[in-house]
């Protein structure tokens, strides 16, 4: 998650206005991901995923700032999640946020 504005030019879509909605998604870890061991969980099928805390948000999310505490080491899936992309817009719409 970054704090920049949308590459599409829509200033309504910004990480700073989303309240970390993407940090509620399940993140499957790949072999080259380098997240801290204490933030890894095993899903019911044996896959490695980002751990979640009781509130349902990613274990790496700072609950005060709503920013990623391991941004430099975030998983590839998080790196590829596109600001203002179709998944981002759908998440924001479902949360009642401006799109």
C-alpha cells in the first residue's frame, strides 16, 4: 500500500483514502516472498499465506497508521495489486468509498 494518487488521474482513488481495504484480502505467499516468519500462516490446504489478526486484517498492517509495517518486504501479490485497478475499484465500491 502506498500513499500516492491514482495513476489514472482520479484523485478520489488514493491509498490514503481507502482505510486499508486491500489488507483484508487473503495473500498467498510465493516461494520468493521474504516476509517475517511470525507473519506467515498455513491455510487449510497447506499453502503459506499472510497471517491475520483477530480483526481480520493482515498481521503486517499497523492499526494506527493503516500502513504496511513490512512494506519493503511485502509479498509479490501486494506489490502487484494495482492502485485504481479493477480489483481496487471493486473493493472500494463494496466498502462505500469514492471510486
